[in-house]
C-alpha cells in the first residue's frame, strides 16, 4: 500500500511563499529544521541536474524555486512539487502533472510524445508514480510480441537428455536426473530483470488500481528474473526497440519519484531542467509541423573569428540556433529559437535586449532575416487551444524582423494534442511574419 504523504507546492519563478510555516504547522518540527530540509533538497536537485547553485532559496521573504520542476522528497513522508512556470498550479484540475510528465519524458527519453500513449480520461489519477507505471506497462505491451531474449548457458538436472551431460553422471545420475549443460534462448536476462525490478519498485507507490494490475501482469509475465546488476550491458541492436523502456526502468530504479533514501547524493524524485524540456518540445513539434526535412536543428553557423592575444591562435566563432526552417516555396526561410525566461518583467511582456542581440547574431550567421523567438505562454484563467501562438512584441533592425511569440502548451498530454500543437505552431510562426497574428 502507498504511504500517506504530505505534499507542498511551488511554481517555478513564482513569488516567494512562506512554505516553512506551512510545513511547521503540518508536521510540528521547528522552522530551522524545515529550512534545512528545503535547502538540502535544493542541493540534491542541483547535484542531479548538474547545476552549480542551489535552485531552492529560503530567506525572510519565503521559499522560491528556479530553473527546475518536478517532485522531490524533503523527508520520508514529506514531498515538494515544483510546477513549471508555463503550466502553473491549478487546485481544481491537476492536469499540469500529466502535462509535465509527458513533456519531461520526451526530454529524457524521447518516447512518449512520439507514441502519445498517456491517456487523459477525466477520472484517471495524475500522480507521477502512476503516470510512470502507465508509461512502462503501455511500452511493454507494445513490445512484448517481440520479446527481449538472449542465449545463455545453464546447468540443469533432468532424466531427458537435452544438453551435454558429464559421462560420470550418465552412470550415476542424481535423484533429479542427469546433470547437463544447456543453451537456453529465453527472457531471463539483465535487461528484463531491470524492467521487473522497476515494476516492483513502482507497485507500492501506485494509487490507480488498473495501473497496479498492469504492473502485476508485467511482473508475472517476465518472472522469474535475477536481481538487477550494478554493471549493465548495452541492449543489442536487434532489440533496440526495448531501449526506451529499459532506460525509463533504470530511471525508476534511480529514484524516479519513488523511495526517499536519506543521505544519498542524488535527488530522489522526477526533476528536469525546464528550459531543456521546452527546447526539446519545440524541436520535435517543428519537425512534425514543418516536416522533418525542412528543419535543421542545432547546427553551427560561422559568425566570425576569435583571436587569443597571448598566442595569436585564431578560432572560429559560431552560433547555434535551435531550428532553421527552410523554405518550401509557400513560406519564407525562418529561424525558430526556443526562449524560456526573461520576457515577463514587472507584469509587462517584452523581448529582452539579450535575446534581440542573440537573434541578430543568428540572422547574420545564417543569412536569414526572419527570427521567431518562442516563449512558453504564461498560464491564464482559461487555457487556449494547445499550440496557440500569440505575438506579443516585434523588433525590426534594418532588414531583420524579430517576433516574440508566446505558445500555449497546457493540455498537451491529451490524446492527439501533440500533432495539434505542432500544426498550430507551423501555422502561427509562419503567420507571425505575414501579419496574420
């Protein structure tokens, strides 16, 4: 059975919240201890994400989280969830968690947004362990017709000779039969062992009966397996379809929203750098919306040179726009660059100067005069259709046109929503330079 836990919430980049007082009132420990738990959680998040600073700050104004989102344990029965700024927190509709997991799984594994296997029925629980469980079981169901099997040597005893017995055993068999060495081609291997172990780890955390039943069926189907090994061999090329499921299972065993183990350096929970999630989402959507062949992602373009004065060494200076969208005859050549923060200041929507300067550098290096800077839309009271593009500011420098665009991403976990998102982006970005929006 799942343990009862108390969960507190923050919104990334939100105003400071007096979270310490709320936790003190809930669990009855002193404020100093609570502040220590929050800062320690921030340090684990920094270690997990490779940050060189603590993304959770605690001061007299309150607690604030920046540059990450996800779920992390503060103590065995205490959790902190940080919602991405573009999804926000909605007490009436917790769909943001499903959207968040959907997007972050794309960024880390690249499998769910392509397969769109997360259902979004109104009665489905949306806690993260249940969503992970549904992901693992649906991915397993899609692959089980071509099982992940390998050849392995085993020693067995049987009166039916199927392998290579020892000559002495033929004369003096054991009570169970002839000891013999056989080659088995079956599903007992380290990769399936990891998948089963991940399912077992998830099972006590899952609150949805149907998801729990699916995990039990998976465990029964693949058992028996040996315990997971610390050293893992790469999955053979012939079984590469199993790689996303295996990687997700490894994440579960590494603490993906699951058991809190006090004192460990890694951050238990599901944590992501939000800017990276946004960038990956836009790249996938651009390929879907404009066509894979039309999109050139993350290629370096020479801008100039750098000279090191002490040695005289000259090196190239290159820039890397997220997506160059080539012309198809009906639309012009454009640049699409993902931006995550810095466009909302003191309640005003604006393109900040650093983003304009970077856009000009991209334009010069690529020879493209149309640059779309794509920011996640701020959550409003009522979500717009997923993928809705809204131009909030334009900048013109000589022949270069720069459009700041907000894009709605809430409810992207609904069935079919990814393709709608991609289609709306393709239409909206092109329209930004024709004056249609």
